[in-house]
C-alpha cells in the first residue's frame, strides 16, 4: 500500500511540475493533462482495490471463539480465525486480486491505445 501511495504522490507531483514549468502555461485541459489523469486514475483504482481487499481480510473474516481461561468467575474467550474459512477467504482474495490486476492492465492498455491513436490523428 505504501508503494502505491508513493507512486500516486510522485505522479501528482510530476504532473503539477510539468504543467507549471512548460513554456506555455495554460489553464486548458490538454493532452498531457488527459494522459496524466488516466495514469493517476489507474493508480488510484489500484489503491482502492487494495484497500478493499485489506478491509475484507481484516473485518469480513469469520471468527470463532475459544475458551482461554477455565476460571469459574471469569470466562475469557479469544476470537481466532476459523482455519477452514481462512483458506476459502484467502482463495477469494487471491482470485479478486488477479481479476482486478488483469482488468486494470487491460483497461490501461485500452486507454493508451485510444489516447495514442487519437493523438496520432491530430494534425499539428
């Protein structure tokens, strides 16, 4: 997660630095803005997906209670993950991660193809 956040911040910094240091500073939404927005949205979507999978792993994992203390006055229980459900949840998370990775690669490739084909058709 830290790597994704770092990558996102670097991209935002690169974009803002590129837009301010250009020879013609403009407030228009140009090709560079469109491309950087597409790249930033891809990294942001990866952060959201990773955060969702962490949420599922942390809070949606079924728990079972086991007795820790045999003291008659205080019955202490400890919640642990059910090992059978843990394996199923790990498989779910792995499948979801693979599907999201594949879909993000395909979407980014489609974005790049459409962007560069569109830019290539414009006459200067």
